[in-house]
């Protein structure tokens, strides 16, 4: 066998790596008998798939380079390819960053945040000035951090002009990585939704060993006054607060429907959603209430198919624009039409009570549950009501 292999293609990925990165080399090579080895810059590639594809990685060297590919067979025939090249550039060093972390507080509230130096090497000391809007926030205190932190030596708070100067160092050792420069306590003096940038107006970092200045970038933070007050729910009522159960048969108009209302106020971020849990009476557990235009009243009308002969506390949930929530309850009692004796069932005791009432032997029962015939009611209790119930009990009428 004196026939050399054929290198059909060579691909590199990526072709623009950083110095020291891995480059994946993929080679397609064939031979009349079979390729036994492929290398890239002397690095053996593998033929994991058992086909004509060989792959592996090489390390990128700074600058533009041609990759030397070789393919050989069992007879020692070898072929070379130098058509693939790449250009590697040195990684861009990441500068340390001086930053103020974002912080939030409620009106007149207090909160602290950290002034940080991130991705630093050999930090010994520094001075940092932070400016802010004094109509939004004041600085009240500065303390040293814990762990990988410098010790605060001095600070100057000027809440008239809105500036804070901090000097910190560690005479015992240098600090690397993410270093806490200082903790700063803020007092929110503005109102929701005021905010102010926390601007690093000047900063200097000093190397612990050489006393040289450490180059760095800065990242400003933001102080924001947020709404932490939940909505206020008042006048949560049902009109009517006692209704008949709903089973599809007509009722005296209005006796099986109630309107649930709640007044909801939120002077800061505003009310965005009010719901009520109607699952105890057969409705949705997250029923949306609608706002009555031009008012702070949220409303929904409902019937009740469940929770019969029970008094319920239906939970109203109000949510504001800052996602604060509050709850209240609306009381509602659901009665079973025809359940004259209020034992939770329709039985002969109810029919008997009506019959005895009609001849003066019992006191007047509830008109709401006793007025069954006609279906829409006639505003009185008569033998027609007793007859309807009696016929229902023997299967000759639908449930009242």
C-alpha cells in the first residue's frame, strides 16, 4: 500500500479565541485501506464515531497561527494539511469595580447597603465619596463590614449637600476578591416613589504592598423609596347578607342573589386587584371583583349553590401596585328553601310545621324559606306552599 490518506476538510472552533482557550479541531480524512491516526499540531485526535471524522482540542497560542494537520495509515503513508488557521488575542483583564449596592426603604424607614470593591487583588486602603439627593435620603451611620472587609477609619456625612466621604484600610493584611469597603445606613426622608442615584463621585484604591494606585471602574447604585403599606379594606358587606340557595328553580326576585362590596384604599401605589374566595358557596376561590367607576368600591354579585344552612366569612384579598396585600371578610348566610325547621334537610317535619302554622298551632316561620309556590313567590305562606313541599317529598315536584 503506497497510497496516502486524503484530508477532505479541517474546521476549527473558534477561529478567534483568547490566548489559552481550547480550540476544537475536526478533521474528515479517508484512505483506501483505512486512516489509523490524525494529529493537530502534534496532538492526537480521536475517532470516537468510527467513521471518517476525527476530533480533539488544542490550546490557542497568542497571535495568528496555522494548524499543522497530519493523517496516516497502517502502512506508514502520511499526508499533511496547513490550510486552517486561527488568531488568538490575550484575554482582556477585568478591572476591579467599586460599587454601591442598590437599597430600598419605606417612607421614613431605615436600610443599609454595602460599598464594595469587587474582583480586586492586593487591596490595602482606599477613599470613596458617594453623593445623593438629600430630598430623598440622608445618611445616618457608617460601619465596617465583616469577613473580607477593610476597617473604616473615618467618614464625613454631609446631609445638607448630599455627600459621604469614607476612608478605610487594613494595616494587617491585603484583601483579594470581593471586599466590603463599608456598610452605610440610610434614612428615607422622601415619599414613595422617590429615588436617587448613589453616585461614586470619586474613588481611590491603594495596593497594600506597593502603595500604588489600583485601577478600577465604578458602578453607581440607587436608593428607592418603596410602598410597603398594604391596601386598607373597609365597609366589606353583603347586600343581602342572608340568601336562599340556588338550584335552578326560580326564586322570589333578589332572594338568591347577593351583591358583595368592599371599599379599598391605597394612597401610594394604588389598588390593582381585588378578589374574593367564593368556594365556600360553590364559586371560584379567586373571583375577581370589579371597581365601580369613579369610586373606591369593588363589587361582585353572586348566588350560592353550596354551603347551605351555614354562615360564611368570605375572604376578600386586595393587592396594590407594589404587590402588598391585605384581607377582610364579608359575612353571608345561605338558607335552604323549604327547610322550615332549619335542620339542614327537606323532610316531613317541614311540611308538618307549615300545616300546623296554617291552623294556628305554630308561630310564623321564615317567609324567605317558606314561600315556595309559585316559584317566584307570592309574599305569603299558604297551603300551596305546604302542598308543594309535600309533593316534593313524594317525588311529584322538583326541589323547591
